[in-house]
């Protein structure tokens, strides 16, 4: 291509030189050299300007070029521009095809998808599912403020969080309160937001059915287990020594089953509660009670240390916080060998306060940490059964802390122990009253 272009330019220059040489000869014959040269120059300029005007007219009118036949410079330029036009046209067709395919796919999604302008927070486009889940209508709701369309949901405050906005879980649809939605905001460009609403009504119904089932079954199991355990306690195996290990194991397992039922009932009660009482939780009294419980469970096998450097109290439910922290201490005692140390530290931080339970126990492998708060999840089944754990303690802790807007962080190293840290925000921390400070 480069060689043919060079030859093309060489031929054009040679033709132009031949034309000027002929004009010089004609001028020499007529005795006026400048006149033929001027005429030739004007003719060449006029011809090139005409071709340039023709090309500019075709490009401006968005018409497909029709290059002239020949081997000159202009036919070559027009041919190259025609190829460029064809490439751009084909690329546009491919892009339009992809855009139509993506738009069709988005239109038939079961989830509601809304494209929102980030500056004006107005609706630019939405799919068909929005009509069912959100009550949008086209073209009535196009270019309307999304906060107005989704009332009474707090959309404006939610969208102010941008990419840091947490999903709205179990939000009622503004179109039909019986429809429960999971709303997610995705900032996918500097100009646009993507709002995705998923119908979770069936999931919430199934979750409620599961909760009711667990609560009902646990409640029904409580009485027969109590009766069985009571009769087992009445048996006297002193006269039949060979039966003693069997009855001891039966008593132990019935007691363990009763504890599992109690924990399941506790979880069901927590899940049914929408909010907890806002009480002033006296930390000196709570820590003192936790220390007594830890000593009673340890029976002198561990060193239990309390550190309180905050001069702060908490706000929430004293009963539920006591239950959650007691679960952490019970786990620390169960999974720490004899002679180990368990420290309960209540310290301030930049956002509120932290209550951490440190132990020098067996530790937890990193792969278990993400799932350790799941129901019945066990790091070691044999060790948990030997220690009497139910596998529900950390699930109870997780639910209680979630209702206090607190976070549980777990760090652990196998063979060196674990640290369970509860982070309370500033809204759940208050200065300790003078009487308690003096008592400390």
C-alpha cells in the first residue's frame, strides 16, 4: 500500500510537471510565458477545489461516497474514505445490535432495573418488571424524580450514600405493600446509577415458615425432654453399678438436648423481636456478673481477668447483652486448656467502645472464621460435643449484636488463642454515672 501510494504521488507530480512544461512551450511560442502558466495554475487549483468541494458535500450530507474511477490521487482518497465509512458503519451496526440485545435482556429480567441520572436523580429508563414491582408506568414516569416515585421509602437519604449505600433488605413495595423487595444501588458510571429491586416475598415467607417451625418444634420438645430428664434423675444406679455409665450418658445427652432446645427458642425469640428496650446498661455490674459466671464455669482451671478503662456505659438490653457476652466467655472457658488465661477488656475507641474476650485456647483456622457464626457450624465436632457446646451460641451473639447495631470481629491463631471483639458505635455509648464511677 505504501509503495503504490508513492508511485501514485510520483505519477501525479510528473503529470503536473508535464503540464507546466507544455504551458511554458506554448508561452514561448506565443511570446507570453506567464499567460499559459497562469491559466494552467488556475485550472489546476479550480479542479482540486472542485473535487474538494464535492468530497466535502458528500461527507457533510452523511451520504455514502461514490469514488470516481481511475488511478489518480482523488479517487484513491475517496476510496480510502469509503472504506473508513464502511468500517464505521459496520461497527455502529455491531454496537447497535449489542445494545439492543443488552436492552432486551434487561427488559425481560425478573428484577426491576432502573437507570437514574446521578445529578438530577431522575429516571432515565426502566424495564418491564418495574411496572409490577415498583408501579412505574411508561412514559408517565420517565424523567421523574426517583425519590418521588418510590415514596414512602427513604430513597433520598439512601442514595446520598452512593457506592457506600447498604442494600435495603425487606423493604415494602410502594406499589403493593405485600411485595417485599431487596433494593440495591450500583453506581456504574460518573453520570448514572443502577437501581435493582428484587422480589423476595417468597423468600421472606419461607423464612417466616422456617422460624415458626423451629419455634413450634422447640416448644413442643421442651416438655417431653424435661420429663425424660426428670425420670432419669430419679433412677438410683448404686445397686446396679454396671448401669451407672449408661444412665450418666443418658442424663448428659438429655441435658444437652434440653440446652439445644432452649437456644433454639432464644434464637426464635430474638428473630421475632423488631427492637430491644433502650436501657442504661451498667458495665461495672455486668462485668462483675460475667466474672462470677466465668469463675463458676471454669471452677478454678483458668485465670479470668477483667479490664475496664472506658468510664462508659452502654445503651440497649441488659438481658440480651449479658446473654451474648456470657456466650463468648463460656466458649472461651470451654475451648481453653487448663491453666490458660481469659481476659475481658472494655476499652474506648474512636467511634465508641470495644468489649473484647481474649483467650489462650486452641485457636481457629482462618477457613472457619467466615462461617463460625452460622447455626450448628462446628470447627471440631468431637471437641464441641466433649465440651457440651450446642453450636448455637455464636448465632445468638450475632443476632443480639445486630439488634444493637454492633459488630463482631474475630481474630484467631491456631495454638495461640482467639479474640472476639464487639464494637459499639457512639449511639450506644454513654458516660458512666458518678455513683458507678465512685463504686469502681
